[in-house]
C-alpha cells in the first residue's frame, strides 16, 4: 500500500485515493504470468498468429501514401464511424454515426462514461465479480459499491438488482457485460436483457453495457445487445481489440448525440486526440470487405481452442471443480473448493509446473472473498496443441495443492 510522505522530508504528497490503494494486482502478478518458460492462460489476448498483419500493413501503406494529414491531429474519420455503424447493425443495434463516439479502446470508453455519470463517493451497481479494468476506472472516485451476486448459469442476479433499487439505492449506473462476461464467461438470456432494461427505464438509471466479446460467438450468433432494446438508457461500449488487434486502440461508445459535447470534453482533457493513424488505417482495412471472413476464422479457430480446453478440464480436473461452456468470449471460469486461495495456487503452479492463470481475487468487488477460489482461463492465445498439456499440468498442481490442505 502506498503511504503518505512527509512534506518536511521534501516529498510531494499524493492524493488520498492514491495513498489508500494497494498495488495493482495485475501489475504485481505480471512477472509470474508472463515468464517466457510459462504456458499462460492468464491474459485476454488474441492469437498472435491470427492477427491480419498483411491486410493491415497494406491498409497502412495506402493511408500513408494517399493522405498527407494521416500523422496530424484531426477529427475522427466519419468513414470509420460508418463502418462501425454497419458492424453494430449486424449485431442488431441501429444507430447513427453522430451517436458513435470513438475512443482509445474500450478501457477509455469505460473511463469516460464512469466520469460522465459518477460523482465523487457516489454509488455504482456492479456484480460481485467484475472486470478488473472497471475497478481501476472507479477507484479515483471512491464510490460506494452496490455489489450483486451472479449465478453460474443465469449471470447477474436481477432479483438482487431490483431489491437494491426498490429499497432506494440510486446508483450512477449499472455496469453489465452482456456476452462473454469477463471473467465469468456468462451471457445474459434475452429475458434478463429485457428485464434489466425495463428496470433502467423504471428507475431512470443508465446501463453501461460492455460488449467487447459479442462478436466472438461460437454456437451461432449472439443475442442482440441491450442497446438494441433501448437508445436512451443503454450506453454501449465496443472495441476492435479482441477481434482485430489490441494495439490499434480502436474503441467506441454509442450514446445519445446530446452527450457528445461532454464526452468530447472528457476525452480532450485526457488525451486530446485518438490514434488518428490507427483510425484511418482501420477504416481503410474495413473498406476492403475482408473483416467478415477474418471474424469467421476467429470464431472457427477459437471455437476449437475452447472445446480443447473444455475437454482437457473434463479429463484432468478434480470432480470438485465446476465450470460451464461459454458461448462467447475468450475465457472459462472455474470454481474450485471454497478453501482454496488461487493466488497461492498460482504461485505454486508457476513454480512447479510452469503454467499460469488469472486468480479470482483480481476480479473481486467490494472485498468479496467468494472470488478467491475461482480461476479465469484464457483459451484464445495459446495454440490448440498447447492447451491440453497445459491444463493437465495445472490439474496436477491443483491436486497436489488440495492434498496438502493449503
């Protein structure tokens, strides 16, 4: 934990919220899960060998040769917004280009919306186990976390959401990952989507819908996002990081056009401009019409990796472990016996079997200890032939860990 330093010692004093934070868990674990000799199922990374390098290089060359302003500050290209409009239409979301606000990835979109709606020490309603990047966006504003449970099959407990709201809670927003939940790998049913949107309307509370995984569906098309049900109360977060390349930093918000001035102000105060060259190059890449074929390849190859991991879990993991088959996304969430602390398990797994995962404590909201016995496994990054041996090694260390009573 950071501690306050004395002004008399000649040190600057940081803000109180910085003094109170513990070291970011991902940063502390990074040396473990990124070792070159480790099979890592830890991070939400796409497969490097499936990135469209040649097509993107050709698009970049076209932009640099034809647009002398490509390396200058400039307004976000309308052409990219039109492409995103078309992509969203394929997911059942109808919107206009002036409702699309471009950002540097979904994380900046999340950060912008958090700052748009949340007052210092206000309330937010989230699941007890939630995306770690949301937590980092919330921390400076020190909100009161209204955490609701999630079921292994049904996702967010909407009875608990409604109970909070009926009792008078008025959070600044409700945060929800509709498809391929990170880390729980759940997708909300159509009935749950409709019910949550109806609650947002009734209680006049915006929903921040994080849909970065909705295009990665493996058993047929994913259901339409909640934004397809409501244009006023659902603020949609999207990204190409999981489907094209993370380093391009192409994300967006879909929001009523009336919010654009405030979003522009927040973005200008943050970074002035967003990766103009990336935006123009991605637009040029999308002009070629190859993206649907690329998406089909990702779905096919990632589906094979998902199935390989599910088969390996069934073959090697102890009967006490529980998981479900994800229909979208990049992860499988495994619940282990409640006495297991998966941070300790991670250290042992890296040391003895050279295999890594993301421990559940990373995703615990509001001090929730129930996540500590969960592990998140990524199935997209490793080649399919590495998945079964890696899961088998992880199962060996898990069984030793359980026998030792740790």
